[in-house]
């Protein structure tokens, strides 16, 4: 409840399962509750989303090139 390290850990657990959408509210709550390590986890999820978007775009461009 009040221990933001636990809240952060729940977010990390979800993140490790690839459940980024579910993890974000937990991590944001931990960050708001003054758990600084939550920020690096939020940053990691955002980096993963950016990577996935970039790869998706590259694949689409490749497929469009040969269609």
C-alpha cells in the first residue's frame, strides 16, 4: 500500500512479462510516491515502445518497397 518500492516492483514484474500498458500505472504511481527507481523503468518502457515503432515502420517500408 504505502511502500512505493512494492508498487514499483509490481510494475517491474508486469514489465518483465511484456505487459507494458499494465505496468505503466504502477510505475507512475511509484514515481509520484517518491520512488526514484521507477523513472528508469518508465524510461525503459518508453524506449521499448520507440524501438517497436521504429522496427514496425522499417518493416512496413520494406514490404511497401517490394509490393
